[in-house]
C-alpha cells in the first residue's frame, strides 16, 4: 500500500493502526459491517423494550436483521472505502494481505451479530426487571454507539476525500444538494409511517432522515456515477 495513503489516513483523528496492513477499503468495509449488524440488534431491542415485539421471536429476527445489516454494511463500506481512497492510489491490497483482509471482514460480521444478540438478550432480561439486565444492555449500547461513531467518522472522511480529491466534485456537490432537496420534499409530502409501525415523525425528523439518506445512499451513488462518466 502506498505510504502516502497510509500517512494521509493515520493523520486523521480516528485510530487506523490496522488500516496500513489491510488496506483502507477493507478497513472501512469491516467497520461498516460492524455498525450494520449492531443496528439490526438495536432495532429489535428497541421494539422489545417498547413492548411492540414478543421475546419469543426476538432471536430469529435478530439473526436475520443483524446478518442482513452487517452484509449490507460490508458492501456499503467497501464502496465508501474505494471511492474515498487517496487520489492516485489503487485502493488494492498486497497479495499477502488479502487473506488478512478477508479474515477481518468476516470477524467484523460475526462480531456484529454477537453484539446484536447481546443487545437483544440483555433487553429481554432488562424487560423482566433485572438490574443486571439493564447493566448488560447499557454496556452493549455503549459498544454499539462506539462502533457506529467509528463507522460514521471514517465514512464521512471517505466521502470528503472523494469529493475534494476527485475531478468533477463541484458537479457532485450540486447533485448532492439536489438529491437532498428532492428527498426532503418527497418525504414531507408523503409523511409515511415508520416501517412496521404507525408512528409518524415530525418535520424535523423527516429532514434528518433525508439528510442521512443523502449522505449514505445518494452521495456514494453520485460519486460512482461521476467516476464511470469520467472513464468513458
């Protein structure tokens, strides 16, 4: 891996000690895999603690959501890492490091599923009124928040690198602004209920959802589209 890329990454506030070994792209993918699986467990735990889900079906639902979330996070993180690598870098791993990168990505998926199960099982115990259950749930929540924060910061850094160091970033900014405006107007016009519930978010909530969708879904797609357009 290019030493300039390593120096550029390790200068950031997030700890990236393992990234020079496994590659920036693989590192971001592993981090997002962990966040995706944890998000699946957090969602089930929230439904359990709010009384909207019975504990009997919690574990199978957790395995399903955590596995899907971690795999989606892995793919999403790989895209973020690839488009956000330092300009001029290949983003590729040395041959001897590929096995390690696969190992870390697999470990991140399994660890995220384990964290999701921890959150759900501890929430079941906490729901029964156990103080130990609440303590275990608090520990799991802190771990999930730490993983999510790490993924968000690294992902944001990748997006900013992609915009500022790749050509056509001014056009990209205009497309992102247009995407945010469009998504916001559609959500405010439709005001759909949250999936699986009858809950309605206030206007500020839908604007926040539009912002998240723009940053983590529309923006990577725009960057990839501009890259493909430039290579033609």
